[in-house]
C-alpha cells in the first residue's frame, strides 16, 4: 500500500501490472481513473479495482490535488509494473 498525491492537473504514467491487481481509494480531491480509453470519475470515498493487464492512469482535476491510496495484491514490485503508451483516444 502506498499513499500518493497528484498535483492539480497532473497524471500518473500509463502502465499495467502483469500479475498484480491494483486498487485506488480516493481520500481527497476529484479526478479520473482511465482504464484503456474510458474515464471513470473519482472523488473522496471512490474505490476502483483494476485487474492485471488493464492499462490505466489516474489524473487529478485541474482545480485541486488528488490524494489516494494505491494497493497492489500481491505486493507491488518493479518487475510486475509495465510502462506503456496512452491507448488511442485517451489523454497522454
């Protein structure tokens, strides 16, 4: 489990896990979790579960920072995390 903060308008890199299932629990702010080329709005209390191999990025709204926990099961490792290009139709 890790606590993250994205500044207003910022986004995580596009990536996916080979094996790990990842979830985001939103604490503060608003934003979007992109899975492939689909956006899912998030706000405090939102919980998003992302299966392995699903390409994703999480983004803070332009007006406020986004704070969230990211939990990976099994535990995150750099060997499991794969950086990729943004899918067609998704923001870069």
